[in-house]
C-alpha cells in the first residue's frame, strides 16, 4: 500500500485509535487494581479450611478475570497495530470492509459480522462434537 494511502487510512481511523488506546489503558488499570485488591484481601496464614477455600476461590476468580483481560488487551493492541499497518477495518476471513456499526460496537473486531457468525457456529459445532465424543 502506498504511504499516502496508508496515512489516509490511519487518519480515517484516528477516532478508533483513541478509543482503542483508552480501552487498553482501562484494561491495564483494571488488572492492576484487581491485583492490589487480591493482595490486600489475602491473609498471611488462613485460620481454617473455610478461609483457605475462600482464598482459593478468590484466586480462581482473579485468574479467570485476568485471563480475559489479557486476551482483550492483546486484541486491542492487535487492532492498534492494524491501524498502523493500514489493515484496520478489513475482515481477516473475507477481506471485505468491516461495517462501521461493528467497529463502533467492537473496535478491536478482526472479522465482519457474517464471518464472525460462521466462526462461532464452527466453534459451537466443534464443541458439540467434542461433547459427543466425551459421552
């Protein structure tokens, strides 16, 4: 892509870049706040099995929430890279433009609605097949 065209794509998506940067900062801040809350709430030596169980449960929640935050942060950073590379707003699957409505709802979207629905259906079908094997 020519550099002039790339810069026009970048300026076209400047508002999304600002939204994505803000989201990245929010996620990073949330992750730090969660970690601090977990450390402050933790007892050095749990008094009984109930306290130990509560701590284990809180750690499990923290790890799951943190995993989701890390995944979201990676998706946001990937979207910022796509803006820099001039490929933002183009579906990974069909290479068609992603609708403005979709980008406004999910600025880090990699796929258009149609492709995302197909991917979700394939994933669901795969889970169902896996569950059938598990029986």
